[in-house]
């Protein structure tokens, strides 16, 4: 057993099986043993890589998209915030790419919401010289116009998982079996929160909810609805949660999420519909496949421009990065982007308006 598994087993012995969301939160953020709390998972020896780490083009295009949205809303004094900034690469690329946007660097301050002390240090190093402040939660963001961005943040927030049984639901909980932690199911019970899912699920279907995402979206919505701004959220997932998407990555490979708590990265697909509903006071764009968004923002021209100065291995690496970000078999369609703006405000460039169904493009 890992040290964290032993600690959780003692807790379960005292107070009974844990919700999956409590288990996930401990595995990721326990101050002594949590996955994010103790390491930089994006480092050279890390378990995964993300769009901003693959190529500077991602942050440059997202940065210009946000800056154009800021110009479209009158270029106010504003907060530019990122949740879960990892190594700070996306924000550093945004900040560099927006240098030429008149007034942007004078009127915008940077706000980073980060739980991990290890990653906060990495972000501070990347953003040296920029007007940046760190916060524990979105509630600490200034009451001001807000441009908000998050890449692969919501997939790291703890989920609850339910299996439909008749008109009730059995919740996945974590208990102890012999020397191991193992998942189990509660007896079926009706659940008000999932009443609206009875219409589109059948017996045995699995539905996931992300309770921690709701207050985050509400805090963002309040500021953007009251003062202006926009949110751009990129992650893997879809418009409607259905099926088991809880997964563990350890040493670059899929792993049993209950085998080595604290040593694996645990994630779940993001339910973008739930994010849009939690920010009900804002209008949502269509859910854009990442490849389509980056193409609409001009990644082809940017990739060609950068390729001009490159040759040999560097050129090959650049071309592979372009493919990885945009291609349907890579991140191009699994990853999605959603924009939220005050009702009546223009969507950020690159984003298509929601269809009548309000779902995917
Ligand atoms: N956005 C980055 C990193 C993604 S990894 C990138 O694209 O490279 C997830 C990030 O979210 C990490 O920075 C992690 O420490 C942070 N994080 C996870 N849960 C969090 C929480 N509850 N509050 C704040 N930050 C959190």
C-alpha cells in the first residue's frame, strides 16, 4: 500500500466507504501525498503533456483570441485569470503574444488559481516580471471585468459516479477489500440532482457529476455577467456526461485508479453542458473541436510562419506538434473548447454560435 492508501484505509475503517470525489481529491491534492501537491507532472519525466507544452502556437492563438474579445468589449481595466496553470506556459505565451495589443499590458493584471505549491513556483519562474497574483480559489478574483481561461483544469476536479438502477442511482464509493482499496456501490436511492437524467438514460447507464465545477462556474459567471469579459475553457470531454470516464495515468500508461493512490494522475471527461448550465447567466458558444477552433484562429498561417526559420529535427518536431494539436486522430476532436460571454456580447473570434440545440458543432 502507498502511504496515502494506508491513511485512507484507516479513515474508511472509522467512517465507512468514501465518495469517489473525496477519494479523487485526496489522491490529487492531499498536502503530503497528493499527486499534484508533490510533483510537477508536466516535467520532462512527467506523466502527461498538454497543448501549451506541445507548442507555443496554442498559447499564442488563445492569447490573441482573448485579447480580441477584450478589444471588442471596449478594452477595459480587467483581470486575466487562469485556473490550473500547470507550469505557467499557457499564460507566459499569452502574455508574450499580446505585447503588441495596444493597452493590453497596461490595463490587464494576471491572476493564477493554483492549488499546488510545486507548480506555483514553476509558474512564478515563467512569469517573472509580469503583473501576476496567485489565489487559492476563483472566489478571490477581483470584482472586475474578467477574461478567464482554463486548459485541462476541469478534468482534474473530483467527480462522483452513479449507476442507474430503476428510477434510482447507486453511487460508486471506495472501500477496503483485504489489503487493497476497491470500488463498491451503495444501495439504489432516488437523487434529486439527477432527476433530469432519468429521461435520457437506461438501467445500468453510468453518469458522472463534478460538484466542484459548479461554484467555480458561478464565481466566473457573476463577474463576467456584472462587469463584462469572457471565459474560454478547453478540455477533453463532451456535451453530456454518459459512461465511465474515470481514469488513471501512471508512468505514461493507463493504470488501475485504486492501486496506487497519490502516484497516478486521476481525471474524468468534462461535461461541458454542466459547465454551461452552472454559468446559466452567460451565453455559450457551440462546443468547438480543438482542431476546428485552432484552424479558425489561424494556426495554419502561424505554423507556416514559424516553419520558415526551422530545419532538420526542429522542423520535424514543429510539424509533429501542429499535427498533434489539430489532427482528428490526436487532440483535434477529443479536446473541445467552449466560450461564455455576457448575453448580447460578441463571441471571441474562432468560436461558432451555439446551434438551436445548444450542443456540439
Ligand atoms: N493548464 C495546464 C496544467 C493542467 S494540469 C496545462 O495545460 O499544461 C491541472 C492543473 O490544475 C495543475 O496546475 C493542478 O495543480 C491544478 N489543479 C488541480 N486541482 C486544482 C484545484 N482544486 N484548485 C486549483 N488548481 C488545481
